[in-house]
């Protein structure tokens, strides 16, 4: 009669029965899983990374900032493109 969760029967009587079954079915209450330790530590790392970057910029000298920016630009734009037609 029904296949999976989404397929509904075409016959009106079977459809009515299906709707009643779906609306009166006993379902298990959804339990929220306790947040895992790794998810908690990931959130803490993101928070620390945001604060850390701002504090690092305050303590860096202009020369050190320029050196870091140059290194970042080389990492981003200095990659060689691979020719796939070879």
C-alpha cells in the first residue's frame, strides 16, 4: 500500500486510512542528545581563534604584519595551476 514515508496511495479510501494511521500513530518522543565533548571543544576553539587573531594584530609590529600578509598572499595566490591536457 505505501512505500517508505512519502508515497501515498491513490485510492481515496486507502488514502483516508493512511492519513488516519499517520495522524494517530504513536511516535517515540524525540530526545535531544547531550552535546559531545568534541563539539564543545570545537566551539571553544572557534571562540578563542576569533579573540586570538585580534589580540595578535594589536601586539604585532607593522613589519611583522607585512610579513604575515605577504606569506598569506603567497599561500593563496602563489599556487601553480596544473595543466590537465598533458
